[in-house]
């Protein structure tokens, strides 16, 4: 895991923090077939959690219907200068996480 | 200098990977919460029952579904769900005609706002439905997206 799979931006403005995250992942739904007509096994992110100041703000559970290079954005009240941690876990048990500070 | 920081960062990540692989952290407990049944349901009502325990949904004007009218590529349809309902517990996104209608569900803490945005796959022209759970009740809104090329394979 030499390369980070997550890019995250968190910005605080007018009392609200907007978090935007991009996770590079194949997000294979399990419904697609390859050229030989065989189904490509499912490989997608199942869960993304985001903690701010050690407290979980959002837990997202995903199916195979989320697009490739998964994008997630949400907003929370407050959070200026706090630490943010974003973690994903896929259906094959792989995971990655990233930490960043919320910019004020 | 930057390179050094990068290396340190990637080492920390791989250390985490090892810890996860060895089961030192608890992603398995987390994974157990993934509602397998809801995500594999073929019908929207089944998915609603499995995920939220009910398919009694009330239409609400306080939910905005922000989607393109026409999506040229069903592989990447941007969806925003915005709601002003108080006390939101979760927001779920459904694409009515997908093989598995439930696309994603977001559990929100008290300090999160009623806003989520992501990109989804759509098998064809269908309604995108946003279901908001607040105060134990379900509210929904929907909007049709015309899809030129479907993105669910087959």
C-alpha cells in the first residue's frame, strides 16, 4: 500500500465544515461480465466512516451501485481546526484510512 | 523533505494494513453491520424492510434530490440529497430499476447536516429515491433521471 487511495478536503466556513473525499477503488459490482462472458467478482467499498475529533460523524454503507472512484461529500456543524479521519473497508476486507486537519 | 513525509505516511498506512490483517483492529465487527440482505434485495420495498424495518414511507417536500435530468453515462450519476427535516438519523439512496435498488445508506450523527453527495451507477432511466429516517419515521422524495447508456453491465 504505497500509494494513498483517499483524497480528502475539509473546509470550514460560516460555522459549517464541508468534507469532500475521493476514494480510488475499482468498485466492481459483481454484475459485470468480462469478454469471456464470466462474471467479474464483486469488489467494492462497503463502509466509509468519518470521525471528527474522535467522534463518528457519518457511517456510510455502500452497495455495488456506487460509481467507480467513489465520491462522498457531507457537511457538519462546527469542526474548525479539528482532526478528521476517514476510513474505508471493502467487501474483501481491505481497508485504508487518512487523517487530515479541517482548514478554517 | 516532502518526499520524506510521504514515505513516513505510507509506512504508517502499511503498518495499519498489517494491524488490520492480523485482526488487531476490529473491521470484522464493523463489517457485520453491513446489511447484506438489504443490498441484495431485488425490490425496493424488500430493501426498505431489510434496512429500515419498514416500507411505510411518507412523501416529503423537505427533501431535495439533486440529480441531472439526463445522464449520458449511467456509470457516474451525481446525486445529492438535501433535507431540512430535524433529527435525521439516516439518509438512503435508491435507484428504482437497478438490479439491487439500494445503492447507499448514510448514518448521520447529531452534528452532521442533512446533506450527502455521491456518484452512483444506474442501469437505465429510473427514479432516484432519497429516503430520510428521522424520529423513527421514514420520509422520501424522488426524481427521474434519463439514462442514455446504462452502467450496470449485463
